[in-house]
């Protein structure tokens, strides 16, 4: 039996992302998304979530590339002089590995993010994170504790098959990043399952993240293994505006086109793949 979660990250980051996620849910195969508590379009996303109750909503825990929801003096080791988190994962990891990040600050901030989403009336299906920081050793233990305390049943384990390429030609940096991510994800999977949390069996979308076009998505679907799989995507409207706001050079509209493609939808149907959200596996 093959079941598939198609999860759109970064809900709440920008209205063009929010609207694209909803479009991909209504007319495409998006079943799930993860909401950023501290992002600028949070309230807009919450309103859209309320109007689309079949869309599974998780929390996209954020320790990089944003602003904390907790008062700065309470999480001082997580923020820079400008009051913002580190720009990206490499800066945070350097800071963390050198002992300059306090885990009690991580706990306070991540718990506050989850509490904000719950207080908005969202039934949280799972946890994942911006740039996969939730699987870092030490941080994963905090995340598991928060999940159990808040009765959140599932988390993402971003362990894409090490030898999977699916026709995508990655940079060396992406390949190295995936190798490191897989090691940490494997350790996180063991801890999550021991804690009684639910995790999908398979994960795709890391290597081609931001560039997951139709042909790549079709290849994932064609080779999807048995069990529960998650595909991570990043849809959006107006590449020009989004890439001005965020320096990731993502192909937002291309990913939206992929998840709303008739060929993709037909392939899912013909393959007998059941579309579910994280609520469906918990």
C-alpha cells in the first residue's frame, strides 16, 4: 500500500506563498502544510487554514531566517545584534557547536511558536522546521518533548534516499548537505519512534528543493515505495517578487505548476497512491 503526504513548507512567510499553497491544495495534490508562527503573513495563513479544514496544518519551527516570537531578552543566545535569528543553518550550527546557543532558549522559543499556532485555533498535525534544524542533536530532544507535551503525534524525518537523484543534477554542496542531513535524520528517527511519535517511512524533495518541476515529481511518483511517504515542496506565486524578498533562488511557480499538473494528478490516480495528511497517519 502506498500513501503520500505532499507538504508545502513556509505557510505564513508571504501572502504569495500562502495563496499558492491553498491553490495547490484545492486544485492539486497538496495535502499538508507547515505554518511559521513568527512570519509576516501568519494571520493571513491562519484565516486561509480556517477556510480549508481538509488541509493538514503543522508547525514549521523556526530558528533561522526570521524573528523570534519570544521577547529577545528571554532567548538572547538565539538572536543577533539586529534582534533576528541567524540568517541560515550554517551560521546557527557554528554558533550551536561552539556552545553559544542555550538549549533552554531553544525550548522556550519553540514552545512559544507551537503555543501561538495552537492559540490561533489550528489543530496541529505535526512538526517540522525551517532548514531542518529540528533534527540537530539536542534540539531534536527538545522538539520531541514539545510534541509529547502538546499531544502533537508526528514529526518530519527528512531522510531522502542517499542514492536517489530522480534525474536532478545537484550541486556538490547539495549532495554534501544531504549526506549530513541523512545522518542526523536517521538518529532523529530512532529517537522519535522510541518516544512514540509517528514518522513517515520515506521522504523526498531535499535534493531538488526549490526546483521540483513536473518531470521530477512524476519520477518520484513512478518509483514511490510501499508505505507512507512525504514529498516536501515550496510553491508560490510571482517568482520575481518572492526572490526579491528571499535570496534562495527558488522556482516557486514551477513547483506550484508541478503539484497542480494534470499529468501528476493522473499518475497518482493510475498508481493507486492514496493522498493523506499527517493527520491520516497519526
